[in-house]
């Protein structure tokens, strides 16, 4: 069904090249923010999450009036998975009270489900009249989205309905808010471009010799990535039809734990996911290195991925907020990426630092064994983005976190717990390296 939807929607874009540039009917002018000195009113949807919390404090620190909107579903998923953030994280009310105590700045918090509580969302937007809305509030783990029928359906319902509710609420509230959405590099697919991946759009010549500028073809690798492609189509439509201003940030894998601001006090500590579903590759490897068990590399480790440090995520969002597209323009798209790395090279880098070896196990994911990834981030760099690289000293921060809290880790949870299809599940089950990994993880857990 999703495939049909995507094919139809992309086909439509190809058939109507001029449509993407058509100016929408202008909405009635809404009152603009009355805040002084360039400060803005900003809603941060998903502001209790790994990227959302450091971004909320970063924007508050810059003098913006920030309201976090979150239904705390990520914390509920921790309970469902029998796992928890490696770092102890305080409840949102405790976090924002600590922020107030330390800085004198106020962050508001509204517990609201963006995907299910449409009326409350529209009222909130009418009431706050935000200048910008940063949208992180989605189920963000590709493995979790492949876990089973329940998780697949939840990911689509939550992410696509949430994004659509936001767009339609902005229109209904007659609000001029600029939406800054966190998308993913995974919308382009890995290894399919045959050259540098541009920032969002490609110039093509259509049959009949007509020039057009269209979205880069979508090639999602999981249900999660598919929802981000569907989001992109919703943005195209609402920008064209209603003049909603949208920036879609195609972000790489975010690494690091704390920023300078969340390091100020233990009550501000950011979350650190290490489990097979939510833990990204670097976190899982560093966790295993801290426990002194082999790092589990999927397949040949030949997958190339894009990375960005959490502090850079916050800075990029600030840059995006400060540079909204014009009303009626196509959604702005940036590749929010600092660098690309091959997974086995990351394992080697950690191995050199820690002496812990890598173990290659059957890949739970349906993906190309090896891929190149050449990504343009020129537009972002032109706006002042100076990326932090994995080689920089900040790498040590994550190592320190895994060492400090390793007694909170459940070692068996680091191993893959979701499989892209039955064949991949059987291959992992039959893999003796995988069985060895289970034994090492169990041994690391002895005495805990
Ligand atoms: N972490 C990464 O490496 C990464 C990489 C690329 C893109 N992104 C994108 O950035 C965004 C944030 O990622 P993250 O790592 O902070 O994820 P996260 O799961 O830590 O945070 C998401 C937050 O959104 C909230 N949320 C989810 N659905 C909601 C709903 N219906 N209503 C209200 N709140 C809801 C969750 O409770 C959680 O606090 C996601 O959209 C993700 O796709 C993340």
C-alpha cells in the first residue's frame, strides 16, 4: 500500500513539473511574534528526546521562548523493551526546573500526543502563535519499526499522522510558523545515487525535453525511513497548496551524548541509547568496548553511513530557524551531515583506542552489503555550519559515558532484537558468531 502511495505521489510530481513551483493561495496574515531582539517563540515537538532536549535548552539559552511538546512515548518504549537510557535521565518537569534554577530561563512543557490529540494541538498553536515549530516527535528507530506488525503500524500511524496533524493545524490556526522537520539521510537510500547526493532536489529533463526540479527519488530502507519519505510528500503539498514554510533536515546518525549545556547539571543529562533497536552503531560499539566484549559488526561492515555530533544538531537547527524559506517556496532541504564513514572503519577506530576486537555477524537488516555515500552539505556550510568530526576529542565524551554508567547496561540488549524479514532472522539465528556474541554478552552480565 505504501509503495503504491509513493509511486502515485512521485508519478504525480513528474507529470506536473510546474506544480512544484506554483505559488499557493496566500493565507490571511497572522500576527507575528511580539518578542524583542530577534527572539522567537518556538515549539519543540519531541523535546524530551535525545535530539529534542539538547535543542530545547540550546534555543532557550539563545533567548528564545521555548515550549516542549512531548507525549513521553519514548520513555514508554523503554519500558516495552525492558531497557532504559544508559544515563539516568530526569523527568521533564525536573529537567526544566533545574534549567530555571541554573539559568533563570523558563521552558514550558505540554504533554500532548501530536498524532492523536489534534484539537489540543490546534488550540496550542492558536494560543502560542509560534514563529517556528521544530518537529522531532516521531518514532525514530529503523529496527524498532521492523520489529513486528504492531511496531510497523505504530510507526506509520504515529509519524505520518503526527506530521499531517501539524501541517493542517498550522493552516487551520492561521499561523505563519516555519516548520523545521528532522528527516533522515535514509530517504535517499544507501548506495543508489551513483554520485554525490544533492540537498533534496535534482534537476531532470522529463520526456518531451521539459526541464524540472524534483525531489530526489525516495528509496527507503525500512518502515521508519518510509514514513520520512511520506512526510516529504506532505511537505511538498502543504507548501504548494497553503504556503506553509518548511525546512526538512536530512540528518545523519547523531552521535555524542551531552552538549556543554546538558553537562551543566546531572538533572539536565541527555539520554544514551545502547540497545539493538535504538542504539545507533557508534553507541553500541562503544558500549561493547566499555564492557570488554567484541563489537558486533553486521555483515561485512561495508555499509557507509553519515554522522553528525549532537552539538552540531542543535547548531544546525538554529541555522535552519534563522533561514526560513519564503512563503510559497518549495520546502528547503538540507543534508544535516558532518561526514560519512564505513561501519567497519568505525569498529577499527574504536578497536585502536580500546583494544577490543570486532566480530562479524549475519546482518539483521535487508540492505546492500557494501555501499558508497557521497553527500553534499554545501548549502548548510555556506550558512556557517562547521562540523565536528569523529576524530575530534569529543569522541572521548561518549567513551567516558559508557565507562561511567556501564553497570546500568544489560549486555544482551546490545544484540540485534529486530529483523528486516524472516530470512534475515534465520540467518542471524544460524550464525555461530552471533551465538558467540550472546555468550560474551551473557558473560559480561555475570554478577550484575
Ligand atoms: N537520533 C538520530 O541519530 C537521528 C538521525 C536522523 C534523524 N533523526 C530524527 O530526529 C528526530 C528525533 O530523534 P531522537 O533521536 O531525538 O528520537 P527520540 O525517540 O529520542 O525522541 C523523539 C521524541 O518524540 C516524542 N514523540 C514521539 N511521538 C510523539 C507524538 N506522537 N507526540 C508527541 N511526542 C512524540 C518521544 O516521546 C521522544 O521524546 C526523529 O524524528 C528522528 O527521525 C534522529
